[in-house]
C-alpha cells in the first residue's frame, strides 16, 4: 500500500517558525536516463541532436579544436540526411516520436507503478535532447526531492555512456545553490535478475519464431579499441554478460558469439564486428541466426534499423535463410522488476 508523503513544511524533525514560507523536502527522486533521440526526422532536428551527441568529449576523444572543425565542416553538413533515413524507417508515427522516447516513458511509468510509494518520485530523462537531465532535476526538486538516485540505463559501464550521464548530472548540480544528495546506481552487467530477464526474452522469441537458430549473436554497441586500451572496462563487461547469458541458455561457444556494432570512422573498434560476422556465417553453414542486443535497455535506431533491417539484409544477401532480432527488454515486466530491484537496493537506508 502506498505510504503517505512526508510533511513538506518541516526541516528534519524541527517545525519551521511561524510565517516561514513552505519548504518542499523529504521525498526521494528516482531518475532513469537513456541515451537520447532527435525530436523529429527533419534535417535541423537531426543536426541539433547529432551536434550535441558528437560534441561530447566522452564520446569523441580527439583534440576539441581539431574535432570541432571536422564535425562542423565534414560531418554535420551530411550526416543528418543519412541518420534521418534510418530514423524514418522505425519512427513511431502514431505518437510522432522515436521508439526510444515511447519506451523510456513506458519504463518510467512502469517503474513508478512498481515502486508504488508516495515518498518516491520517478522521472526519466535523456542524456542528449529532451527531456534533459537538467529539466528533470528541476522537476524532482520542485516536488520535494532532496535525495535523488540516478540510474543510467547502460548495463555495461563505459566512459562514453555511463560516465557521460554522470558528468552531465554533476554539471547540472554545479548550477544549483541547494543541491540534493545524489546516489548513482552501479552498472548491472552481471546482475542475476538482468541475466535472467535476457535469457527469458531469448527463449520467448525462439518459441515465437518456430525455428531453432544455428547461431545466437549477442551484439553490443562498439567503442574505439583505443578507449579499451586506455582502461575502459566496457569490453570486459560485455564479455561477462555474454558468458553469463550463454550459460543461462545452456549454449556452447559453437552457437553463441559476442560481437560489436555501430562503428564510426576509420579507426579500429572492438571486434568482431557484427556486420562482418553476419556476412561470414552462411558460408559456414549457419543459415539461421538470431541476434540479441544485451547492451540496449530499449529498442532504438541501433536495434530496430541497424540490426533488424540492415543486419537482416546483409545476412540474407550472403545466403542466410532465417534471421530475427530479439526485442530489447523495454517495458517488459521482467525488466521493470529488475529496475525496481536495483532502485530499492540503492535507496535502502534512505527510506
């Protein structure tokens, strides 16, 4: 049963003096953050989104002045058209928004319902675009949240993702005179509930397809190999997620592989590359392939277009017969329950 909210007119156990204006305190905010999305598929919306994303020095670790020239002269004039075509292929036309936005909203609503406590306020934000982390911090504080726990929806830690969310969170806090207490939830790449939810999603999808895959590819978003060489733990986290998922599904290494997608630019990225594996598998007699994307909490352009459309086209062109992508965990009850577990563990002691 939902508990009554704390009094918002007191500080700790001491009542405010007579005539003192109301002070909203005593509640706990839960902020879940995903990567981001353009607001529309037109050129300027795509350009604004890409500029914010590709200007993040956590994402592109080049000399800022050199990269600014490259970005503004060679990438932003042309890349928005290509990205727009990909987004149009998967756009949620019913709501006129990207699937990532639709699913993030559903995740926030599902988590709020699962937590079911008036002392807790759940909000969701995007690292790039809207709703922004700053907007949601303000909303949470306006509702009396003086303690906030933040969950970056990246199971595997990387400086390019999780750290970027935390950077932006603390940049926003630097602007505020009255800062809430903050906790950040650790990466959950090997959490039993996460692995169980992934395995269950794969089993459900295989049952729905009616055919048994020769190969299950666990495709993660790639990062430049240089970032791994500098000490980013992302590759290790992905490999452990893959191993635990393979063991949960009782598969061996002959019919399960970890691969990496979405490389950008000429430099070497984490290997093996998903698209190259899809090209090679039919020649090895593996003509029925299932792809799961454990690094994505929500279906997005990388899963719905790059994997499910481009990946399928590549695989079939090279002799494949059956291809399918497992939906991300999205707002499935297993995922919401897992997120609730993470949040409750982190706020223990605050309630």
